[in-house]
């Protein structure tokens, strides 16, 4: 073929999607099943199995006599829409800048706390489905117990035997039908008996409706500190309703009402539990008290919409929806290696076609828990475990972020606490971005839609914060946000709260989305307006510094401190490497986008082109690492968990082997300095 000739490659069709049961290596050997397996019930929340449909989530503990399904819904937060402005901020900003200019970095760090605002609101839990089985289940045969998450079907399963009866539970969260489903069955007819109830740590009221439904109505506090206030001092928060619908076999099985809030199943062949939930949340700018949404009516409608569907129907819908995303990508690093026990390699079995009662298929794989595989990885680097981890990441993103849902928070959607670690909030100095790193490279672009809607909301709140706090155009977002699109600095130390680059970093995802999809409509209608607003703020935020460079002042390197020349610890200075790297990335993106859209003559773009060469370049420190701050300050914690100053290497594009080999070498030295040892490649 001549060099000038091109070969047209046709796009693959939906029918060409990867079929994992047919995935084999070059020797014809199948990979291990994509299953996370456990040899017993969960002892800790982090051992439970997460399932989710983007909006609703559950953690499956796998208890035998007593089982708990911990439930979440992505709009359940404390609070109401807030005012994210501070009219006293401009004066405080001027004070901080003067201290930085005078080299009084410790004093600037203290003064910068005047720029902080209120804390974010808190992600809450929904509640629990509690299943109580007969005392005979306490005597189950531990050798028969199996608990697994099948990534290929997004189904959690638990199996165990009591005497000669084998019990099976299946759990999945359907996106198409917006329901969490549990099926309980037994190998012997008439053997399924249990009590079920709905409970919550949140203020709630549960009651039985009719003969087979439990309704729980509850509310979130209208203030994150509501537990410290009288009821009248707190505004009305988000209201929500959950309904548990119970179905049993027609041939046999009785359902009785207990204590007006529990249901008792006796002597059934099987039981199916359907959990739906809705809230009054009507967007980040509508107060819950003004919401027109009725969560009880919405939940009843959700149940009615699936009333004519069988368990098989709902499961088939679930598989079709989930696998249309999950089956887009396969990864096979090599054939299966030795098993943990040192026996012959564990091979993958063919997946069984869907049946109404999904069963476990025994194999050598079932005898080795994922925890054992992780432990054995230290001496046996099993490539199939890496494949499993890769696909588990894709599974989690699919399960916690779908079109129409809220953006994935710090814990996805899964949470067991009234006040989770770091409030379960969206943290914009890397955590939220990391949630979405797999979206494009792992062929899950639809899962990014909640992120883009969230950025749009931030741009609305952030335009007020930029105007009032910083007397700047455009929009800004800081390090911590929440359901209400909070954009002001959080309450707390400047070390982490004072970081106005959160929105700018998020804007790089907009450009990345275009580079992957080449969707000009998306670039023109969604990405470019957000990039314009972000760029306008950055241009106003930059100020002239020594040597003619444009600098950011105040500036921090997220969550890290330095030792100032006067020997004092500080976190506030000017033009941190991360600031400059993010600004370069955003400026490069809008210049490229403007060229594509025919807007490269716009005044804003011309200002960017003038500013780009005046941004402080990334420097190499005396020890050969990338300099984290504009000056080569002493680092008091060389093993610090953040490597913010490597943004230009990843996820940015300003440090490359081809164009900046010296900085690449310095980046390797930086990772070694942080304790991440790399083999030299230069």
C-alpha cells in the first residue's frame, strides 16, 4: 500500500460487543471469571458488596441469620441552597497578597483563613433493609458459604446450606427500572421463611401498607448542625420516601404483618423484594420547602411502572442495560497463572445462560477468595487479578454515575454514616476528578454526563463567588463542594480550603471529552461556554509579579506545607506549580477549542494568547525533582500523599518525553522522593 492511501475501518456494531464467555488467550485458554469472592459474611462495611444503578445503591453484608442491606440514594444531603459569597473577602485578599509579596508566608497562611467560608453540607444514608431468618440458620454449614459480586452481570449472590437445604440470595440494582431487587430462594419447596423491615438512623416513620408493602417516610436535616438546634431553628430539608414491595410464590407461602412495621414470610418457595425510593430534591437552586416533588407519590408510581414485570423481566432489563456499557471493553494481560494453592491454573468456565433461578457453578476458582488472591499477589503476580481490579473500577463507575443521576461523591453513592468521612462531599482537588478518569479510556463516556451537569451548576454558583469574593469575572470553585453546588472556600485552614482551582481542573474534563469523542455539538454548546467562564476568572485572578510573569497570589499546593526561608511552616505563597499547570491546561484547551469553532479571533482568546508565554514555567529543584512551589522551599514531608506538582505530567499534557525530557526525568525523581520507586528509563 502506498503511503498516501488510507484504509477505511468500519465502526463496530452493537452485535460486536465483547462476549466475556468467549474471551480466550492465544492458547485457547479462558480467563478467570470476573468475580469478587468472599468466604464468609462481611465483618466490616468495607467488606460488604456494593451494588448500584447510579442513583440507588446498597451494600450487601451477606449475613446468614441476620442480613443487612445498607441503602443509599444520591440526593439525600443535609442543607438547602446556600449563599456562597463573602463581601469581606476582597479586603482579606488584599491583606494576604501584601503579606505574600513581603515574604511573610506564615503570616499570610494565618490571614488567609479570613477568606474561608462555611462548611459543605453532608451526604446522608437512606437506611437498611433488615432480614431476620430462623435460628436454624445460625447452624449453617460454613464450608458451603459463598458470597460473590459477578462483575459481568452486576449481581451479588450469597449461598449457604442449612442441613440439606441450600439457600440462595441474589441482589442487583436496575437502572432501567430504578429498583433494587433481592430474590431469596431455597432448594427445598416451602423453606423460605423470614421477617423483613425497613429502618434508618435518619428521623423516619415506617409502616405497613396493605398486605405486602413497607413504606418509610423520612427527612434530612435542613442544616448540617440541625441535631444541635431546636426543630424550629432549622429549615425544612430534603424529604424522601422508600417503599419495599414483597412478593412470594403463589403455590405456597404466607405473608403476615408484624408490629405494623414488619412483614413475616412463612413457608414460601421464594421471595422477591423490590425497593424503590424518591426524594423531594428538585435541583441545587430550589429550596426543599419549595419543591413540587412528592416523594411518596413518585415512589408509588415507580412501583406501579414495574407492577406487571416478573423477576425474570426486571433482571433481563438490568442485564441489557448494564452490559451495554460493561461489555464495551475487555482486558486480557495473559493466560491464568498458578492458583494460590500452587495447583494447576484456574480457568474460566463458560457463563451459564440466564435462567429464572441463577445458580452458582462450582469450580476451583470458588475455593479461593479475592482476599487470598490479593495476599498471594506479593509472591505470585497473577495477571487475572489485575484484570479483575481494572474491571471492578469500571463496574463502580457504572454503578454510581449514570445519565440523570447526581455526580459521584467522595464515596460514590455508598455510605453507612450520618456524618461520613470528609462529609462524603465532592472534593475538587483530585478526588472527584479521579472518579471520572476511567470514563473515556474505559469507553464509558455516558457516565460522565452527571459531571458535566454538575460543572454547569458550579458555574452558576461560582459566578457569584468570583464577583463578590474576588471582584472577578467568570466563575470559580474551590476544594470542597456538595449537592448544592457550593463554590466558596470551605471552613478551615488555608492548607486545603483556599484553593480556587477546583473548577478549572474540572474544565479540563470537558476538553478531554471532546478529544475522545470529536463531538462538535458538545464542544460548542456545553464545553466552550464553561471554558469561557473559567478562563475569564483565571485571567482576572492572575496578577503581575516580579520579572514580568503572571502569578497567582495567594496560592497553595493542595494539603501540603513548606518551610519558609524564616524557618516557619506555611502553606500560602504564590504561583504553585499546580496552579500554573492547570492554568496552562485550560488556556491551551480554550485556544484549541476556539480554533475548531472558528472563534480564535475572540477578544478572550487573544488575551489568553498574550498571557500564555507569561506564565511561570515549571522548574527543577536542587535535588533534581519537580519544584512544587515557585521557590525551592524546604519540604517538611517528602513522602506526602499528594503529588500535585506533577499535574503537568498527568492528567495534564505539558510534561512529555518528547518535548520536555528533563522535566520527565525530574518527575521520576519526584515520584522516587515521594516513595514511589521507578526503574530508570533514560
